[in-house]
């Protein structure tokens, strides 16, 4: 897995499509490509509701860390929701993660992030 700029074209495309779809759902969405992660935040929110932690370097895939309830997130059946190990840092609030590798997963990721994760960021 790599950062956005060094990832394969397919991973960059998934990340960009995620932004475009979320931008249709979340008013004034902020999308930032940082050194090794991409950030999604609603304007005025206290923190980002999702991070693209890694981008695939050989195959189209992104790993998303998200805020919100893991049990609620598990209703999205095409996504394999995995818990993250708790930490004492600000990353500790991001309890779950999942990969997006195809269009169906992307569609469910948008719904999960807009309906579950984003409200936790305010």
C-alpha cells in the first residue's frame, strides 16, 4: 500500500470517485491529499470523518478509517468492517476500517460515511 501520489492509477481513481460521490451528499466537503493519507472533513466539523489510510500500489484498493458505530457500519454487507486497535492518540476515535476495491463497495462506502461517520465528526 502507498500514499495517494505513489499509488496505482486505479487506487487514485477510487479515491477521486469517493470524493466526487461524497461531495454530492455532504455540503462544503473538504478533501485534502496529505503526505501519506487523504482526509475527508465537513466544513466546520471538529475533525475529519474519514481518512484514506493507504492506497494500493499494485491493484486498485483503498483502506478507509472512519468514525462512528461499528455495529451500525456492519449493515453494509459488501464492506468487510474491521475494528482498529485502540490508541491513546487522536487516531483512537477511528474505531473501524474497511477496504474499497470495486464500484459496489464504493457505493456502500459513500452511504456509510455520509450517514454514520460524518455525523460523528461534528
